[in-house]
């Protein structure tokens, strides 16, 4: 992911986490390059296509990012819809224009594949093991220009004339030769299928108007940030406040496709009539973020709780730290409970309240992470479980919320 101290860009991926203590995501990496010869994939996985960048040639705002890749002289611009990314690459006019797609980038690949659909469309799949131990990402990419060459690599060996390959180290290089026009690429993603990724893309970005998509993204963010209006002459204080408010909307993320399909906690496909979400960092967010959202994002908060209940039905318990249909069991407590309680006390109650209470009690009655000792003694002895004091306090608070 991105950090302000970075000086190198590996490329532009389509899933991201922000501020977590454990890394994950960064799936389906795209990188434009303009060298006249194809890069030597045999040298190394990450040391061949990266580029230096400078903050003086970088712009970031809600819904838009741009940077100049110093190594290639390429200006890369990015914007987004809910389920699709939109890239714009402006290449030097005197060099070949290429785009590199790396499915091996970052975490352990369980399986992956890529398919050259035609001369301007590519699709694929990446299943990986990291913090989320079974993460499944499908993508469908459409380019504004036809590529003249399309080379697939398996284990860094080029497969001549191949239009499909599968394995644990799959990459492709798409060549556009010299072009005076920017190369645009739209990429839909899904946890369900490549067809659903294409469906998401077609539904959300059905044109090649990059600036219009950028404006749409900006307007959505502006609507959110205007939920709280601060009046002050101190621009620095306003910048700090609205940056913090921006951070409150980075996650949870929409996880269902446009027609309602989502990957459940049982790793099976289900369909919902409301937005289904993922990335529930609940130990981090139950104290302050969710109480705020219960004031300014009441409809989304209701969908969070409906998502909790579906995860209980399909996964056997409420989420603790859920990530892309996987329970990571990171941090302590069962803090879906206070989120539900605070929402209910705030008048957000249009959900199956009996099912929610059953799910909350179920979390308290499990025999994991010291709960057996907690139920037996009323506290967790330090010789029975690590983090015994913290867990006792967290469980006591959650149980108070149930009561």
C-alpha cells in the first residue's frame, strides 16, 4: 500500500486497506511502462518495473489520484466508482506504450489465471492467503486502445501465442506501440466471478469519459463530507477536520455486486436486497466511529447490522475482524455487540432484533479466547489465557451491552 515516506511505486492495485496493523489486499496490480524493450521478468519480481516518484509531481484528492512515474515519463491518473477503477496513462509520444499486469504481487497466491479475451479486454482471477486466508478476487479490464501484442508469462517464462494461463505466478504485458492518445483502462472487480466483475464495470462506468467519472466520485465524496459543516477562518483546522472525516468513510467497503450477489462467510454465493459490507475492524471502530456513523450515516449503519446478522447465519457467529468473507479473529472482544446496542439505542432498529440478540448471546457463550475461564470464574486468570486483563474488560463491556 501507500505511505507518504515511500519513494517507489510498484503499480496501481484495486483493493486497499488503510491504517491496519497487518498487511493485506493490493490485489491485481497494473503498471504502465514505456521502455522500448520488454522488461526482463527473469531478473526479479519487483525490481524490474518499479518507478521512482516525487510528491512535487503528485496530486491526491477524494476520488482522484495522479502521479508522474519518473522512470518512464508517464503521467498516471486514477479515479473510481464503487466497484470499478478507472486508469488514464499518458505516455511519451516517442516510446512504445505498455501495460504490465502482475497477479503474483504481494501475498501468497493459492491459484490464479488470466485470459486475453480479445484485443482490448483481459479478465482474470486471484486467490490468495494472507490475513484473509482465502481471498478471492475476480477482475475484468477493458482498454480504450487495442493492444498490438499480448504476452502471458507463467513463472516468469513467456508463453508464445497463449491467450490463457493459470498458476501461482501469472503476469502479462500488453503492448500498444507508440500512441499520442492516453491509454484508458476500466477494471471491474468482484468476489463472485469474472462475469460479475464485467457486470459491475458495465453498470458503473459505461463510457470513456474519465473526467465525468472523476467528477461523479468527487460529488459523492463532497456529499459525504458536507454532512458536517465547520465554519472557521482557520484553513489548517478545516483541512485536519475534513481529512479525519474522509478517513471515517474509507471502510467498511461495499462487498455485494450491483445485482446483490456477495460471497458469504461460508464462502458460498448469496444475494442480498441491501448493501452487504466487508472490512469490519470492530475492535478499532466500535468506540467512536460507529457511534458517529449512527448519527450521520444511519442507513449505512442499518446495513452494517443486517450484514452482521447474515454473517452470523452463514458463518456461525458475529464478525470480530472480518475481511473479504474471512474471519481473521484479530484483536479481542466481540465488538459487533456494542455496535448493535448503540444503533438500537439510537433508534436504528429496522432489523431482525430477536436474531440479533440471539447472535449477541451466542458470541458471549462461546468457549474460545478465554471465554471458558471468564464464564467459570467471572474473570480470566493470567495463567489461563494471555491478555487476560484486557480480555476480561472487553468481555465485561460487551456483556453489559447485551444486558
